[in-house]
């Protein structure tokens, strides 16, 4: 049965958790009698609420799989049995039960625990994740490796219903069924529309279908009927129809899996019994569990989207009034995009908005409500999103694909093959460009300039503030061909946003400060620290705006007037905007010292964005010091460094 206790608020003080405090590894969990698991779950839920309240982070997903997490570690011999979490938003209870309880206060902080499973952090994190729909493929690889080594161990993939929409998940299911691999796929389904299937009857049949007796009878029957193909076909059809009456099993059975469920994912005794049965079965197994995102915390159950993640809760003394928010808070870059898209769609009925399951994150909610016939959320299917846009563009629409930089990586072939080669009129609004802070390297948009600028026909724009973002989006919409505008997470410097829909001259940058000796060529939202560094050095600053087409006239003029060019971008140096500048100089046979500043040739770990920029030398102080160092080196080498 379910624990019906529901928390109404997040604990302000660390809760009393005597049972949980005894669990430093799953082996200790497995020593508990089953009748103590309900108490453990309640303590784990209260600790999770408190710890996330202290740090902020992903929230609702972990609450939803809390009982499932306990059951998996209770039944299976982890880490010997391989447990792979898809995406990883739901992995906080897993981290708590696997020896990291007292480190939860450091999660998503620089030098602390990662917000997702990470192989280097714990032997229980068998696969590093962050993007969706990878778990089944990874778990299948582990199952094959175990077979090759003659090791009897289980591989378990836990995947959500949202992640199951991606084609990669079905590719893996098809392959696993073909190989008859010894693995378990757990579908964590928190879509309330199928909750009607969860009840006494479905729970009973789940027990039956997972039992060794049932499976032995089924397998024996197959052997008996092998010599009578007509009877075998009849028996198979009969089994499919009977199972189809109680569960949506047919698809997974056709892929070669033994389907079990759906069952109540918050019923611990049922979960344990079902998993114990499955553990004894060979071959590919598929367990369908139905859960409630945010389970056990009333506000999260009522608003699972709003409580997907939360910020740190700072308690105030009773005597201190709540701070008054600013009258006009600065819009986020995503807000600038969302407003522009609505304005553009108002003026042009051909404008279409497409997102791969990022409606709220990309601020498309208003557009979806105002223009429902022109809004398409394709779920977690980035490849389809891009090719859908290509098809729309073929027949006269103006598709705008709102996508995170890190997720555009998943549709690179479609970007080249389906859009760029055909020179189709598709605009990519690339959110979360550059460092994203606490989500770490799996979500950083560190490579898009490098992998975009090498594609023919594609215009690549890097706005420096909110108003520039709006104008570049309009420039890309009006451009007859593929175009991309990259902008970061969060807020900008607070630039005044001009009304209207005014484009920019294509491929033209602007000078924003005049100086001498050094010229800083800025690409993107590091303009503010660039100007601060320039003040200390009396350097010229140019806001380049376009990576492609590059303003070559401006580059050559700056090279002629200065002794050192400094390129600045929140993208890896390798193949980035700085490389475009050096290529331009080489083509024009201009010999000029160039200092390329950007993200280093390594994956930058999680932390606050400001901390990470400083670590990478991309804050004002780091930029100034790097330039001063290069000028010193040039002087020591006998190069002229002043006009």
C-alpha cells in the first residue's frame, strides 16, 4: 500500500531521520525488514525536501521515484547490478541512499556533488547522464558486456514517459529485443491520463505476469507447440489479446520484451514483490510503473511543472519583512525571444514556433496560447523538430525552432542534411548558449559557434544584450535561408528594448569604444566585462554581432589600427569565432598578433555561472590579465606594442 502522508511545506530544519541515518550504502538498506521500508521512505522524503530547500535543484522528479529508488536498491545487488538513470533529474534519492547523504548540501555547487549521475563521483553512478533517452542503450551495452564476460548480473534502465518519445529509446528497445538481452527497462510513467489503469486488477495481473510460474508455463507451452505452428500462432494471439485487455503491452511485446504492468509506483511492497519476481527471469523485461511527480509534497503534486526544480529557500527572521521585488525586473533572454515571436507572428501569418519539449523553458507559453494552430511541441525529438521545420519551410512557412544549444547537438545531421544543404528558410533560436552554471557540462552550450560556422549557407549571430537579441531574431526571420541566434540562460545587462521589428544590416558589426594598441572583438554577451577590461587598458572594443558572415572590413580596419587583436566569446576557442577572425586575416595575407579568449579545451564542471566565467578567465579581471600578459610577451619578443 501507499504511504498517504503528504508534506504541506518544506522543513526549515533538518528532520529527524534515525532509520535513514543508518543507510550509507544499499547493502545496509537490504538488511532492513520489508516492513520498515515505509518508514524509510517517509524519512527519505522529509530529508529530500529539506536538503533541496537548502540548496535548490531538481525537485519533483526525485519525489516521484522515491519508492521506486528504494525498491530497486533493495532488490538488486547494486552496484554489481547496473542501475542506469535516464536524464538524471530524479537521481537525488539515489545519491542519498548511496553514501552521499551528508554531501547533499553541496549539490550543484562548485566542487560539490553534480546535479546528475556522474561516473567519477560514485561507483553507483554507472553512467553519466543529463540528456534524455540514453539509458536503454547504455544498459544494453552493459548487458552485452556482462554476457561477453560470462557474468550473471542485471542491467536496469529507468526511463520516464517523456524520454520514451525519443527515437533513440525505441532503437535501443528494438536492438535489445533482437538480442534477447538479460536486462530490465523500468518505464516511470507520471502521466496522470493513464492512472485509471492502476488498481487492484492491474496490480494482480502484474504479479501474475512477472511470476516464475507463469513464465515457466508459458515457455513450456511454447516448446510443446513448436511442432504445431498453427496452434502456436493461435496461442500467441490469445495471449496478446488477453494481455491487451489489461495493459498497453502489445508494442513492447512486439519489440521482444516481456511486458509487466502498469503498477502503482508508490506501493513499496508491490514494487519489491514484482521486482523480486522479475529478478529471477531471463531475457528482456519491461516494467511499467505509474508515479506522481512531486509525490508526498502537496504543492508539487498540484504544480509538477512549476516544481520541476526550485531555488534555494532563504528563511527570514519573523521580525524581518519580505523583500519587495523590483518594480520592473529585467527580462530573461528567453522572455525577449518569447515576446519577439508573438510580435513577429502577429505581423506574419507564416511564422510557426517549434520546440522539442521546452515550452516553459524557452518561454513559448504565450505563443502557444495566442497561436495554437502555429505552435508545435514535438516532445523530446530534436531530430524530428529540425526536419519538421525543413518540411514547413519547403512549402512557404517561416519556422522558428526554439532549442537549447546542448540539445541542438542531437540534431546536427538534420541541420546539415535537411536544412542547410537545401538552403531552407529556418530560424534557430538557440537558448542556453555558453555556460549554464549549476547544470554542468551536460547542459552547457559550449560548442555551437564551432559546429555552426563550418556549415555553408548558415548565418550565425551573437547578440550582446536584450535589444540586440530581438533585432537579430528579426534579422534571421527576414533572411532568406537558414539562420541562428545564440543567447545565454538568464538575464542580460538590462538594455532598453526598442519597440517594433527592426532588423540589423547583415554581417555588420559596430564599434562601441575607441582606444589604442589593443582591439577587443566581442562575440556575444561578454561585452560588459570586455568594456570594463578596456577601460583599464584603454582598448578599443567592437561588438562583432555576426560570426558568419563575418564583418571582414571591420576586422581589417581594427588590424590596421592596432597592434593586438583580442577575440572574446563564450564558446570553446577551438573552431570558434576567434578562429574565424584568424582565417580572415590569413586569407587577406595580414600578419597580426591575435589573442583568442574563450572556453578552455576541457569540460567545465558545474557551479555558478559567474564563478565558472572567472575560472575560465572570461570575467573583466581575467580578460585584462590575459591581455596584459600577452602585451608583456610581445614586448619581450621585441614586437611593437604601441602606436
